[in-house]
C-alpha cells in the first residue's frame, strides 16, 4: 500500500503504524519548505495519484493536499486529517492549527490510521493493531514526562513567538502570556508593531514569564531581539520546529522537545 503524508511529522506516525506493510512518502521533509506556500512537483502529484491513504493536518495548515488530491482524480484514497479527528473545538483550531503538538490528537491520528489500514488490508490487521499499541505506549510515556514538568511548573507563564508549541505547553500547565499581536504578526510574516514588541520585551526583562519558546524556522529581527532579551534576563529559552529534524521519528523528536523544556527549567 501507499501512504502519502503532508509533512514528515505525519509520515513518521504513519510509518510507526503501518510498519513494513506500506510505503510512506512525506511531501514536506525540510524545515526550509513552507506548507503555506508549497508548490507541488510532478513527483508529488504522481505520489498522490497512487495513494491508498493520505494523511494531512487540515485546519488551513496544509491546504495544498486537498487541492492536489482533487487534481489527480484519485477519489478512492482514504483521507485522514488530524484536525478532523482531533476532538478539538473549531475555535481552538482557528487559534492554533498546529495540532501535532497535542499528544492526545496524535494518539487519535494513529488510531484512525490503524482503523483505515485494517479495513484496506485485513490479512495484516493484527500487525497494525500491535504497532498501534506500541506507539500508543510511547505517547503515554511522553505524557508522563509532560506531567512531571507540570508538577513543578503548572500555572507559570510562557511566551512564544508563534502558537506552534502551545498545545504541548498548555498540557504542561503553562499559561500563555504572549501578546496576541506578537504571535499573529510573526506567524503571518508581518512586522511586529513597535508598541507590542516593547510590551513583550518588558515581560521578559521583568521576569513576568518563566519560559520563552521560539520557532527556529521563522527567525526574524523581532524574534531574534526577543530571544536575546530572554537570554540576557536569564529566562529559560527553548527552540522548536514544525517538522522533524535529523532523521528522527515522531516519538524521539517530540521527546527531545519535552526534555529540552524540562532541562531549560531545571
């Protein structure tokens, strides 16, 4: 079988569940590729035309997937969108579509994948179920690490340059103290209004936040200035990414993010 995922995050999850019984292709694998402005090659269109299962984020993050799949005429593929199976309210997704930073959502995506693969390939149903159980156990371990952070830091404030990691941070009990105009401007690639930047800098300088988290893939003058201010003020600082780096799997990658947060705060 063929599984095509919008990013290597979902490609990794699919590979964990499918094991050796499917070929998994991730369309976006590099931090330099922006899903909001992605332009498909002929290879990508060919992969989608042959896909048995398609996995994407949804919620406006990777809209190119739906357009491309429609263009290929492949109306037989099973489409699993993380937002659709997330159980999150529409207003939550509208505020933050980066649902792969929510471990419960990732668990739901993996379960939906296993269900789909069992229907498409009944002879290997037990393998898919076993793979899902192993993956699910790994997610449970990660949630345990998040709970450990929450035990010591729940209720503390965090500032983020973008909402990318907020689901994870909120599950660890952090309260988002980021000025809305700041994260919106950075996410949209716009300049941060000077008054908003000054307000954010003041929050860092007077230690009103316990943690500063920035998106490594969207560095700009304002985020660089904020990061420098956080370090100067002694505010723990952690960088995150939207896609998996260094050839890791999802569990290893997300585990490294969680541990980086814990170590920064220790």
